[in-house]
């Protein structure tokens, strides 16, 4: 076999390998994006924005989150634990009327502790805990991010940045969705799902709704607000 023929065969073989690799990457690429977008929802868009519109960089970050935290098994709460967390959240809501900043800080602490109790990284590792929560509760984790940001702003910085009572109220409302997901019994906890399912996929049990309303009957859908939200105009900046 001549040297020229050998070189030609090597070039052809290399071209075949390169083409096969390119086709494999092309086949994998389109699937990963939509899959991550479905899994992370709004978190996908935030990751893309954080990477200045670079979807590939955002997808690498989200894929790495799934690899780190995708196998995390959430621990069940004991009934007494669940009741304590519900009581603390209700107290924080009621406290918001007179001390909104302190109520938001308590909500931040409570979510960190509750996530840790469910098996997520400890609250002292906020970024890692947030990343793990985003893998398993992507559609509601931003509420935790918002209360944490407000809770750790100095009073002067909050005022300069325009973070007022209404911003804190909205952060508390957003954080409540994650609280409900973390505190409610899962199917494998033996609690079942006997409550009302919301349009965004949340489901409240009757007992939990009563807990959030101080033991009273839950308000109707047309006029239903949380106790502290009813008095949001009376809330004072602390």
C-alpha cells in the first residue's frame, strides 16, 4: 500500500470521527435545553440572565446543580415538628403588621431551618442550600431568595434602594409558597394530599390553611387574605 493511500485513509477516518462527534453533540444539545427549561422554569431564565444571555453557560451551571443535588432524598417531618413550624410562620405573618423587617428576618431564618430539617444543606451554607432547593422546588425558591436579600439589607441600604413595606410584604407572600411545599406531608410520609390544589401546582391541606389563619376557618376565595395582608396599609417600617 502506497504512502499516499495510507494518508488518504487516515484523513477519511479522522473526518468520519469528527462528523460522528459533531452529530452526537448536535443530537444531545437541543434536548438538554428544553429539559432543563422544563425542570427549572423561572430559575432557567434567571440563570440565563445572570450569564448575560449565554444559554450554554446557564445550562452548564444548572446541569452541575442537578448532578450535585438531584439525588437528595428529602426527610419527612414529625407531626410535632410540622406544627411548630406552622405556628412560627403564623406568628411571623402576624408580626408583620407592626414589625415588617423583623417578620421578614424570621421568615428567612425559618425557611433555612425548615430546609435543613428536610435534608437540604444547612442554612449556614445559604448559596448551597438555595442551589439544592432550586433543583427540587424550582418554581417557588425565589421567595426564599427575596426574603433573604431583604433580611440581610441594612436599614439605610434598604431605604436607599427603595425597599419599603410593600416590597417586604411581596417577599413574604412569595416565600410562603416555598414554606407550604416544605412543610406539607408528602405521599410517602403517609399524609396523602387531601387539600386544595392551586393553579401553580401548590396544594394546601385544610389543617394548614387553618393554621395560617390563627385556627379560624379559612377565608373564602373571593375575599381570602392572610391576616397580616388584610392590614398591609397599617404596617409600619421598623
